[in-house]
């Protein structure tokens, strides 16, 4: 598979970008991630809600940062950071006895959510270098409306070409 993919000229991250993506988490990244987390969510298995992290961030974030740095060096997350609580929620208006009426909800601990948010912020910085300009979904500042507008323009130009060249004859 690698040989096959190597035959294509796919965009790649620079060494500096790779180093930045794989580097240790910075305190500023944790603060930004915490600032973007909404309150009022159900906590994970440790029972610690995000509101506690907001209120006591000065004491909690340095401890979490130390744990993340140790994990980065060792290549493993602590066992507690890999736990999740899965709850089955019934879909509105569905029959209680039907197993298809339920969907799973994974509740993660806030520390794992913070790490995931930091990684997502890092990916957001480089994703536009890796995907083509026609990829609009899930790209910051882009949307399907851009491709719909492009499609409308192509259809209009094609119609004009057909009319001016009398291609229907």
C-alpha cells in the first residue's frame, strides 16, 4: 500500500509542522482548550465536571500538563485517561423494548477532552495544507455553499457555451 500511495504527489507536512503536531502540550494550549469547553456537560467516570476545571484551573492545569508531558515522553496515557462511561440513550419517540431505539453516549473525563481539543486545534492549523481546495466540509472558513456556488457557475458557463456554440444541432 505504501508503494502505491508513494506514486501519488500527495501534500505532506513539513518537518517543522510534524514536530509542532507531535510536540509536547504547552500551557497556553491547555488554557485555550479549557476556555473553549462548554459548562453543563455530564462528567466522565471520574465525576469531575468542567466547571471544577474552570474554577480551579490555576491548580489543575499545571498538574495535567505534567501528566501529559510524562505521557508524551513515555508514549502512554495513564489508565484513568483511557476510561470512558458508555450510557445508552433512548431516541425520542422510539419504543422502549426495541434495541434499535437506543444510541450509545460515551462520557470522557475532562482531561482527555482537553487533550483531544488541543490536538484538534493543532490539526486545524495544518489541515488546509493537506486537503484540496474543493474539500469544503469540516475545514475552518469553508462550507458546502462554496462548492454549490462553484457548481452553479460551471452550470451557467456550460449553458452559455452550449447556446453560443449551437451544440444542440
